[in-house]
């Protein structure tokens, strides 16, 4: 223990110049550059990935954002969309190049680093041979052309909690719901949209992307590409006496890597909105705890997991195709885009665009124990990994395991309920004991009351319980009537 602590101290000293460069308090110019990057990236993704209008982007993506960006966002230039180049440009300073985000088929928008000319795009990654599904998936209740046509008992009972999710008060004052989808036994039993979103409109998943990343890593483990407990998960951690070699995939997926981050939640603004590369950001992180000993929610941990997949495959074309060919297309998720940094690494801690139905498919994969259409995608034990408490736990009501939150036992949510949760109200809840998936998407205002997803889950479960009681009562009455005759 003392040896590992000493090594960790040594690495901290060795890396401190880089860490300082990443984490210093930004100047006013840097703050404006970050805000301009935010506007360029979200406009690019909202416009080219999701097909939102500029008015919808302004109302949804650029409203209710982090408090510190709000006044700056109003002071910088408007987003200029260059259709021919699939680029969005935002002016913010008279001495620096404007911020630019560039869209490419299959991998969405990447943000150029601060100071880079908007025309310097030739070196950006691309997915030249984008894997595609040969035809729309109409074989399940989540197919593109499936609509709700019958007013079933479930629709009758779920109408109240689902509609209340949109009233901006029942489940959190001022919350702004854009979508709710409920699956029961793989069937869509409730679905409602708002704010210009429909079943084919992707939204940014924010941190629900971490649960998707865990799923992608699970597929790689099943295929023998990665090992959950292998050490030295990325090359930068496997040098000399670097103590980071002891960090495993299990650690990073459980948020117990022991690596430092700016704060709980690790707002990696320079990475997300500044155009820093994932590779440089990961290299700068030093140890602050023994792996597995403490919980600290961090974007960095998720990015390490995905970087490990890139290095294990050692083939960038295979890496960029893997999430689609090994998970998303297998489950029929045709409206999901994982975006990369300018260096080609998937920013899968947050920067994924996914429809509510595709998110429901992801949840359904877990209800089916990692099997879809008779094909196993995840290890048989992966559901246990994401639903049983990790070695260290967060404070508060929710637990954590395998990049999923454990929300069972809170506000009526069944004890086995797990969830992917993301900023601004992104929720994917899986309740195995009730064969339920509940997806709620939103554009909630940052730092204001959060949407009470456990309460919505509890209310939906209560509706199904009421339906079952009514069914049993009706069956008993019918049987008694038959006996009397």
C-alpha cells in the first residue's frame, strides 16, 4: 500500500504541469471561447444529427444551460450554418479564429480546438464505410413504423403518470419533458412527445451515454477483445512505475478508478467545449486514491473505457464501426450517433445522440439478459455486473454499478430498478421484476430541481399493480358468477 501511494505521489509530481494546464481558472477570453464552442457544437449536432430548426435549438439546446455560460452565450456571435461544408461557426473574439464544429456521416459533429481555423478540417476523422442496416427494423414493437393504435388497459392506466410528466410540476418544478416511452414485455404501451421531438428525433444523451459505453464494452468483453479485470487498460498508464497500471476496466466502469478529476461529475468543459483531445486529457490524470477504494463520478473514467477499446482493436476503422455493428444495429437502434473528438476518440461519456425509442431498445436488451433476436450480445453475467453494488458507493439515495445507477427502493421504485441518468433530465430505467423499461427525456434547466424519475417509476409500477389487481378481481367475479349459475 505504501509503495503504491509513493508511486502515486511521484506520478502526481510528474504530471502536475499538464494537469495545471488543463485545470487552471480560465481567462475571460477562454470563457468566451468555451461558450462559443458550446454554441457551435450543440447547434451543429441539433441541426445535422437531429434535424431541429434554429428556433428549436435555441429553445431546447441553448436554453437552461450551465449557469456560468448563460450571460456569455448572449454576448457572443450567432451560430452560422455553412450547409455546403456541414460546419457551424461562432464568432467570439476579434483576435482569435471563430469556433467551429464539423459534421461527418455516421460520427456526427466534432469541435475544432480553440484557435483552429474553421477550414482546417482535412485531418478530422471520418467513417467512410458507415455500417448500415439493410432495411428498417419492423420486426419488433419498437420498429420505425409501429404506432399505438389500441387504447389498451395499460394506456388507460398510464395516461395519468405519463401526461403528468409533461406538466412541469408533478415530478419537479420547472422540468421540461420532451419524451416518455414505456415498454412492457417488449411492447410500447405508452409514448408521448413535446418540444418539437418525435420518435425519430435524437437528443443528446448526456451521461446515459455512460450506460451505453458499458454496454459496448460488455460486447467487447463477450467477444474476447477486452478483459474486465485486466490491468494497464491504456498505453499511457503502462509506463515504468506508473501506478495507473493497476486501474482496471471494472474500476472505471464502477467510477472507482482513483484518478483525480476536477470535481464530482468532472465537468470536462475544456474537452467537451474547448476542443481538447481525449488522449491528452487522460494522460494528464494522476492518482488520488487506491483503485477500487473510493467512488468518484467522473467523465474521465468512461473515456478511459472507450479509449481502451480503440487501443485493443488497433484499427481505427474497426473501432469506429464497433458500437454500431456489435450493439446498436443488432438491436435495431438506427437513429443513434456517437460523436468523436478531433482525434477520433468517441466522446461516449456524454456526446451521443439517441432517440427515446433507441434508448428504450438499449434498456430492453438488458431485460433480455443481453440477447437480441436469439443472438447473445453481452456476457451472461453482465446484468449482474451492472445491477449489483460496486466496491465503493456514492453518498445519497442511489447506488452505482457498472455505469448504471441503482435507484431501487426510492420513491416507490422497485428494489431491482436500475437506470442510466444524464444531465438535463435524460433517464432510462430498467425494472426486471416488472418487465418494464421507462425512458424519459428532457431539456431541464441546469441546477434547478431535477425530474423525480424514481417517483415516476413508482407511479408507473403502481399503475400496473392496480391493473393486475383489477384483472384478478374481475377473474374472481367471473368465476363466482359461473359457479352460481
